[in-house]
C-alpha cells in the first residue's frame, strides 16, 4: 500500500496514517509514503518504528520530481488518496497512480454536483469513517464503499488522576478547532446560562485552529453577535472572541493547541465534555478521547456522532445525547443531515451531570469501556486495511 498524505501526530489525517503504518509494519508489510512524513511530530516510540519508511519515501518522491510533471504508475501498489470535501485530491495524487486507487474521505459538504460525482467515480473503492458518509454515498449509487471507524490509543489516553489545579470547580471541557460546524457558539451560549446558576463552573477549551479562515465561518452563528478575528501570527483570537460574546476571565480558559502528551492530563481534571457539533464526517477524535478518559460526554445526535452513541457490548446509554435537532440552513444541498442542537437541551444535560455525579460517572464508565476496547487505533487499522479491498 502507498499513502498520498503525511504521517504526523498533529491532526486526524496524520494519525490515520501513523497508526495504519504501525499496524502494517507489525504485519511485515511496510507502507510506501508518497508525501514526506513529519517525523518530528511523532512520539519517540512511534518515530523509531516508522523511521525506516523515510528512505524509500525520499527515493520515490525524487523519482516523481525527475519525471517533470508526468504521472508515475506504481504497478505493485494500491495507492490510497486523501480526499477533501468535493472529493478533491492533494498534490501527490496528481503525481502517482497505483494498480488500484482507493479514495479515503471524511466529508461534511454533501453537495454532489456532476463534477464531484466524476471525481468520486475515479476510484476503484472509497473508504469513509462514518455510517453517515457511507449511507449518503450509497444513496448516490456508489456500491464500492468501505467503512472503518477511527479510534484512540489506550497507551496515550492514560487514565490519569486529577491534578487538582482547578480546585473544587465544576470544569467543563470543549475541544476542536473553532468553526461554525463544530458548534463552539452553542457550547458558549449554554455554558454562560449554566454558570449563572453555578458560579463555580469553569469552561476549559482547546479551540485553536491552524486554518484560521475556517474559523471565520463562525461569523454565521445565530447565537453570538461578534465573529472571531485572526491575529497577526495567523492564529485565531479565541479568548477575545469568547470574552466579547459574554464569557469572563474567571470562567473561561483556552489552552490553545494541546500536544498529544497533554490531552489525558487535561481531561482528568474535567467533569463534563460538550460536543454539540453541527456535523462530523467521521466520529470526532476529541470526543472519543474524552470518552476514553472517562469524562461524561454530551454529543449532538447527528451525522458521524451517531456512531458513538451506542455499542453492541455497552448498550445505548454511553453519552447524553442532544436529540432535538433542527436542520441547519442549507441553501445549496451542501449540508444534508447537519443538525442545530438546542441550547436549552445542552443546559439541561449539564445540569443532569452536575446534579447526579454518580450516574454521570457510571455512564462515562460504559463509554470508556466501549472506546478503549472497540474503538482503538489498532482496531481501526485492521478494519481500514480490510475496507480498502
């Protein structure tokens, strides 16, 4: 197999690549990388295992450079192509084709124009990461779709003890890059109402966005009057955005980008985690990390989140779900299935967690067991490789 995207532990695509590469290495089937890996972002143990992939990667990329724009046909490889919304491919996909070509995608834009359909039909197989994405493709007539759910690394999401850094405050966590689709405006609106009743509450966030223009989509929010701003260093001014929309210094803390080695420690100090996302093309890595660390989680009952709300082994009561979903304004068919969560229902969910801690912990324990046994990165990698066939 050959991948057209970078290995890194900075974002979801990179983690998909890293954990699949680790699995294939254990199977004695080393991966060919058609994009230079960011080895410096990997944990030392993973970097040591995957370092041998760098040499062959450099050689094949040099061959493509020497081909001066001509596409290289890799007759002995299945090439997996990373696709974005609209089934658009990255640069390496214009330089390499394989004996089979597999598109890999987690999409939120549901507008299937003739051009989008033509791009999607180029692939021998398409692999997605949610039932939502799979069902939409099947509605459009695709019968070559594989499904593989993303996961967590139990060795990374260690079950840490609370540090006590926040004292006896009720700590609410929200993570994911700031943007309209992720619904941080819903989190903020609900938390501000909740804090009026519970002044000890603290909202801890990891909302920074490496793609600041995407963050500007929050200007569409019907819930907050002030849009975010981009700082001169190309970071989103998350704190100012929150303060201008009602948060206060005592009740809000944004941690920016969290390193992989920081996540479990932060989550150990949290009493609840909120994800009222309007759409997820996959299943939401940050939500799964919170579940894996035993934090009571609230999820919007829409799109890819639905694959986290029930388990064959643990039942249907894993997270509190926001079931009152109103369709998001959709002018051109690009938001089929998106859902607007109720601020009232999210406040009620927070109150339920706050008032009955033992029930919240019991529910969180079921979610933790589900994620740590059925939704690991190793389970993903095994199913992912199978799904490409």
